[in-house]
C-alpha cells in the first residue's frame, strides 16, 4: 500500500515554501473536498495562484492534477467502505495461509505507521500529555474507544487529572463545561468516521482546547482542527480494520511520557501499588 496523500503532505511539509504550505493546509482543513475542485477553485480557496497548486501537487509526487484527483477519489472511496463492502471485495486466501497473511499485513501497518511518525511529533505530544497543569480527556468511536480507555487507564497511573469520556454525546458536551483552554482532548477516530466525535472536537476547539487525533491513513475530518495528528495504518485482509497500530502508537507514547516525567511518574506508580488495602495492583 502506497503513501496516502495526508502522509505525503506530512513528510514534505517542512520543505515546502510558504505558498505551497497554504495549499497543503487548505487541503487538510477541507479534506479531500478542496482537492476535488478545479485548480482555479482550489487556488482561490487557498489564496494562492494556480501554478502554486500545480507545484504543490508535483511536490507530493503526482505527475499532474488529474492523477492527484484520481488518488483523492480512491481515498474517498476507501474512507466510505463498510465492513460489508470490504468483505465482498476480499480475495480468498488459500486454506492455512489466512493467519500468516494477516500477521504480515499488521507488521507492514506498523512499519508504515512509524515511518510517518517523527520523533519530534512524539515528543511534542508526550510533553502535552505529561504536563500536570493540564487535564487530559480521552474519547474514541464505536470501535476505537477501547484504545482510548486503554490509554486513559495507563495515564491515570502516570499522572493525575485524566478522564475517559463515556456514555451519550450529551454527556461529552457536559464535560466541556469543566474544560479549560490549557487542557488536552485526545480523540480516536477511524473510517467510517463518527460525526458525534467531530462535533465534540469542534466544540472543544472553539473553547481553545488542544486537540490530539489518532486516526487512519485516510484522515478523519477531525484532522483539520487537531494540533497533532497520528495517522496509523489500519487496513488488513479482513472485513474489519485493525487497531493494532493505534495501540502500539499509544504504548510508545506512554513509555515516552513515563520517562519524560520521571521521577514523579515513577513515584506515583510506586505509591499506587501500595495504596489502601489493595496492595500491589495486578496488571
């Protein structure tokens, strides 16, 4: 599987001139719709010239605008695939090879995911998550909320003021009453993206809250308002997407946060294992 357009942009954003960065940011802010417009309309929306749009498209590896739009359309089609539609497209794996094919796909997903996650990005997110002056709120979608719950369970051991938001959307909105501009909301959202999570992220961003997004290579719409985006590979030979790369990204971050906040985090872990009548807590 080749690079997604979002991954191409992330990899090349640092070497783009300012005008091309405006084109890239416009595309991410309205992904993928901005890129499906004519060159003239895209350039007008980005506030740059039409030649700048064409240079931007060339910089991220496309021969021409038509090839770029074809790739966008393919990504849009992939975003909209349901488990049912994916099951109908799967090729039959020879008997006895299903597990090895799946493991190979997951391993490839991990390699591709971390090829597009920089050390600087991990450090920036870890710094936010480790800052005890900030409260951390985590939430996920129908299938990704277990990842949010997993991250929250570990962060609560490392630091105070960590909340996993559950229940109905109205309960999430109520939680925003207690959120301040210095706080951080971490969202997990993969295809087919959950509108309730987008609404919640928009409400949080409007209050000045820092939004961190864990998504897939096709990018949740939340990417346009998130300060940091981790795009994990999720596609495997199954009707269902894999959250393995999301879990591994979270585990890598948890390790970095723990190391960066030592000795406080280590002391908190030690104290928690001896708190009250529970004794040493089982993992």
